[in-house]
C-alpha cells in the first residue's frame, strides 16, 4: 500500500528562504523508507495561522493526502500557531498520536513537555504536528510511524477497526 503524504513546514525564516528545511527532509526519508509513502505535496509557509490553515485545507481537499505531517510552530513562542491552525481545520481529534509522541520524547528530554503539538482528522486525512528541529522530527515520527499504516487503512476504509486481530 502506497500512502499519499503531504509535508507542511511552518517557518518564517524558511518561507523567506533564509533557512534550509532539513526537518522536512527527515520526514521525507522516514516516510519513503519506513512507510513506503509518496510525498505528493510539500510547502513552506510563514508562521501565520491563516496561511497554515489554507495549506492544510488544500492538502486535504484538493491533493487528497492520506497523511499530512507539519513541522514547526508547536512550541510556546508567540508565533507558534500550528496547533491552533490545525485545530481550526480538523473535524475530529486523534489525540493518541500527539500523546504518544510527547511520552516518547519525554524519555529523551524534559523539554518535550513544552510541545503543544496536536493530531486530528479532516475528512479522511490524518494530520500530525511535529516539532521544528530535525532531531525532534525524527524522534517524534519514529514513535508513531509503525501505527500509521493501520490508522490510515482504517481512516480511508481500506481496513476495519480491528484489522486482522482476533
């Protein structure tokens, strides 16, 4: 099964071309190698709620991504608005992913408790917020990547809630 994945980076400096987006590259590598995913859209937007929301809506409604992974804008800084933008566009919460990522990261660093990342569903698309740093992206995505194919199969109707379990 090949999953359609979109990557959205929220970064003021990245959107102005002042910073290389290494976090998105980590996402791309993990998705392609660990999940057999296909990156169908990639975008960098400034830390503006309306721009993040518009990109998420387009990635779900136009590009029909199965999974959107955001990177950046999940901390405590005033301009970190990715969680608010995500909450504004989702239909349903899927908190287990964000909780699992935070729990895993807390084993590595107490600063993980500063994350405000959320996870939810818009239509048949799962949206996960990841941190902005390449290390944070790798740790957080690694915490949940093995469960993503099953979750996406259920969400898209390709598999029942319980899969092959008895």
